[in-house]
């Protein structure tokens, strides 16, 4: 996992938190929740490849498959 991935995840988190704060101040809590959920989904999609590699390593170490 490189520094590039960490910075992209931090960027998504900062952007989502700023948008959530702005939407909450405008009284649109529902949209704020939607933006936060979308941010989590985007980060999860970015990490899917790394999660697959982790699970593959665990399978290899414990000889599960």
C-alpha cells in the first residue's frame, strides 16, 4: 500500500467531511448522510484490490484452500 493510496483516501475523507458540514449547516441532514455513505463506498471500492490480496495471503499462510 503506497502513499498515493493513503493520500487519495484522506482526500475523499476530507472532501466528504467538508460537504457534510456544509449540508448540515444548510439543514439538509439527509443529503449529508448520503454524502458520508457515498464517501465510505468510494473508499471501500478503492481498497477492494488490497483486501483481496490480504485474504489471499491469509489463505496461503494458513493453507485454507
